[in-house]
C-alpha cells in the first residue's frame, strides 16, 4: 500500500490556512509553532520517503 504523503501534506497546509481565515488560530501563533517544529516536519517527510522507497 502506498503512503499518500503529498495529499496529506496538502490537507495539513489547507487546514492551517483555513484555521487562520476562520480566526481559530492567529498567523503569529502558527508561525511560531512552525518556526519551532519545521526541522521535525522535514525529518518526518524524509523518513516517510525512505520507508516508501524501501518497500
């Protein structure tokens, strides 16, 4: 079974923008969280790519 990485990434990005537009979260808060956790996000994407390739 293929892991749908890019569709999931697009869904998460879309949900983040929707939350900003609806006022659920401010763009400053989201920027602060992404500024802190962006390396972990890249590592997760890389691991998912490696796992998909090794199958």
